[in-house]
C-alpha cells in the first residue's frame, strides 16, 4: 500500500492525513467564528459545499460572458438552481436513508445539513426541476445553451462536495487490495469502523472513493469548459457529455463503495439512477440542433433570385 489517508472520528475535532511519512492535521470543524451569542462552528462539509457553490457560480458567470450573455440576468436563476439542488439532494437522502436518519425519532435531523446528507442525483434532479420552472416563467434564452453553461459549474460543485464527504467521513469505499497504491483508514467509532466491526478499532484500509469522485468532478469541469466552445454549434451536447460521463463514472465508483448496504452483485440506487441519466444524455446528444448546417440554409433562403 503506497499512500495511507487516515481519517478521524466524526465527533472528534481532528483527523490526520499521512503521506510519505509526513503527517498533517485536517479539522472536521475547521474553525469557530466568535459572535455575541457564542462561537459559530464552521464544518468542513459545509465549507466544501459552499466553496462548490461559489466556484460553480463563478464558472457560470464566466461561461455566460464567453457566450456574449449578461451574467447578471442569470442571477435569480442561479439562486433557484442552488436552492432546488439542495432541496432535491436532501429529499433524496432523507427518503433513501430514512431509517438511519430518523432512528432516534428526532425529526430535526431533517435540517441538520452540516452533518452531511445530500445525494448527487437528487441535487441534479432538483436543480433541473428548478431550471424548468424558472425557464418557463422567465425564458432566459435557449434552454439547451443554458444547460451547457450549467454543466462545468455543476461538475466543479461535485469536486468540492466530495471533498466535503471525505472531511465528513461519509461515502466510504470498500476494502483495498494489498497492492493498491492509495487507501483511507477511518478511526474507531466512525461509520466505516462500525461498518467493519463494533467500532472499537480503526477501519481496514479502504478505497478513498470520495477522493476518486472529487477528481472525477474536477476532470469533468476542465473537460466541459474546454469542450464547451467546440460544441457550441450543437447546443445541449456539453450537458450531454456531463450526464453520460458522470453516469458511467458514478456507476463504476459505486462498485467499490461500501456505504450503500447492498449485497454483492446487487445494483445500488445510484447505479439504477445512472441509467436514465445516461439515456437523457444520449437523447440530448442525438437531438442537438446543428447551427452550422442551419446557417447556410437560412442564407440561401434569403438570397435574391434571378428574374
């Protein structure tokens, strides 16, 4: 095993990452902000989600300028996308993991987002619902072009969000092979250690699936940003690339995740959700209009005829 990432207990204030013999400390509770009403804790998961939202908004505004659109005209749309994305991601999580979330009978767990608990496909679905409602109400422009603007912003949000999952200690992977180059160890009492025993010992060396997913999101963001200008003549194809590649990548990562509680050989909920995502992406690709082909036809139609 080459690189070992040591993660901390969720209720313990620090964790360590050991790489090449060097140990550094990462705080789940990053810091506290003093206020007249007491110290306000800033958690790693919430901070990473916030960074993902802010980075996504920055990319969205840059993409709008690149397409000669006024980014300020999209401000209310971006607010609705974030709001519906959080609601959709949280609702999916609460439905899928309702038995664990409400095991104590405390319904306020519904609102404790700082502890984690957003499902990516739910966030994508919620965001698309918010987009459809706002587009119907305000009509910000061609909907396929707008989806292409959203694609790299969504991907960078995934990259930061999965870093938050790692800091939060959720979404852990299966046990690594002995010769695997990188792995994560979670401390006693953490969900991964409880999943592999009674929680009195650290977890075995696990696949850092959160890091894999974060790297996938970052790679997608870079790819989609550079491909956006090349695919501009076929609106909708940039978002199609996002859906298809994310669906395939997510389905593959699910095979080495160990937090979903499914038996070997069974499909996870995310793998099942990847099928309609892949189909929607394929439809967007195949049905994308060709602006380059339409332009000569329009020019020919407007040309004067000889008389």
